[in-house]
C-alpha cells in the first residue's frame, strides 16, 4: 500500500515539474510577444516608419488590384474568343 502512495506522489511531483516547465516557457513567450508589441508601437511613433509601412500596404493593394484586373481581362478575352 505504501508503494502505491509513493508512486502516486512521485507521479504528481513529476507532473508538477513538467507543468512548471510549460508555465515557464509560456511566460517567456508572452514576455517576448509583449516586448515585440511595445517595440512595434514605439516604432510607429516615428513618421518614417509609419510612412514606410503605409507605402508597403499601398503597394500590396496595387499589386492585388493589378492581378484582379489581369484576371478580368483574361476572362473577357476568353469570352470574346481572342
């Protein structure tokens, strides 16, 4: 009977250690994410960073619009038999 309890308490101890390692890893990840968000927010305070980000977004939108236009022209040409 005592072996059962020794084994049970040892299992709980090992489980608690493993959970502690998981908690430490999660805490470190949250801490790193928080720091990254802070640095991004701080960088957005600089006009040149904000302008570069906005220009990149506009370039992406222009690229997507040109792709949609090309697809529409291809469909139109297919219907017209060109």
